[in-house]
């Protein structure tokens, strides 16, 4: 998978990026899913535009979001 933070071009990411502040980002999910997890209090929200896939706009709110391979949508996983 490829991820670009802010306005940076997406680069290959082999494992985990840990951030204290979550900026805007670009995720290329052509070849794999991207998982976004909040490890503190509250919830995170993603609103996105999809290119190269059947979905155009997607949004999700939760603690653990999975941007699905192929750019088809987002799956939200709630923490218990």
C-alpha cells in the first residue's frame, strides 16, 4: 500500500505509521487495505473522494477504519 501525508505523493509503507497529530493524507489502496486506528479517547472521522474505483465519495466515523482495497469504500470497526 502507499500513503502520503499532507500533500506528499504516496510512498510505499511496509508497516505502521504512528502519529500524535493526524494530518490530511492520501492513500493508494489499489493493492491493499489501509487501516486507521485511534488509540486514545474520542472518535476519528474520514471524508474522502475516491479516484479509480466505483465509489466517488466515502465517509466513516469510529475508532478503527479500514479503507478497502480497490477504493470501494470504508469499513468501520467499533471498539468495545
